[in-house]
């Protein structure tokens, strides 16, 4: 009888372990990118380069970023766009408090909320959750514009950090930054 009881306990434990989800979904995700004019569409030969780190927070519905941009001349605008690598897409949100007309290196940190979003129905972006889906899949980029290159001088493609596969995106398991994996 004791043997049957132990067997039943083992069976119930195995069933509970199999029924549990593989892992709990994270409420935050970190995106990273680096870039230059070479990532613009079409590519540009400029000295401008940059890096950025952004954190998506599904609990607070915020996206917080820090960018470091170097060798820029006469900064006129900066935004986040929807669009994968090699694709020019529409602006979703402007980067606030940029050092307009700057001709120097700078570091800037900011946070976006739903109130900053310009909806883009044609691209399926209507709310911040849609921005999170696009960006966590590698389908967003930051763009810094200058008077010389009004279409963009430094493009930073944002990609999920983590393992180098599509499973680096714990939100949706899609990663266009690593095609074919």
C-alpha cells in the first residue's frame, strides 16, 4: 500500500511539473543597439555614430532609453521609428529635450509613455503595447537627423538583449535582428 502511495505522489508531482509554464513572462525587456549612417536607408557616409539602451516596462507601460551620440553636426530632430533593419518607417515618438543645433557628442536619457505616442494604424501601432511588440521583436530604430541629412544621419536599430536567437525575446519569441534563427 505504501508503494502505491509513493507512486501516486510521484505521478502527481510529475504531472504538476509538466503542467507548469516553461518560464514566467518578464515584465521588462532590455533592447540595445549601435549604429551610424551606414544603417540609414539608403546608407550614408558620415562620421556620426551612436549607441542606445532602452528598457520596455509592461507594468508601468513606459519605455526608458539612454543614447550616446558622437560626431554629429547640427542636430535638428530625433525620433523612434517602426521598421526593421533596412526599412524606413514612420515616426512613433519624438525624443524629448534633444540638444538642438548641437555639433558635439552628447548623452541623453528619457522616458516615453502612451501620451507620447503618435498612432500609426497602417503599421498596426495604436497603443504602447503595440510599440512593445514591434520593438521587442527588433522592428524599431532610433534616428538622429541633422541639417545636412534631414532624412537621418545616425540610425540605431534596437534589438533584444539576451541569447543570440529569436528566443532572446521573452515577450513574443520573434527577433528580426537575427533572421533565419
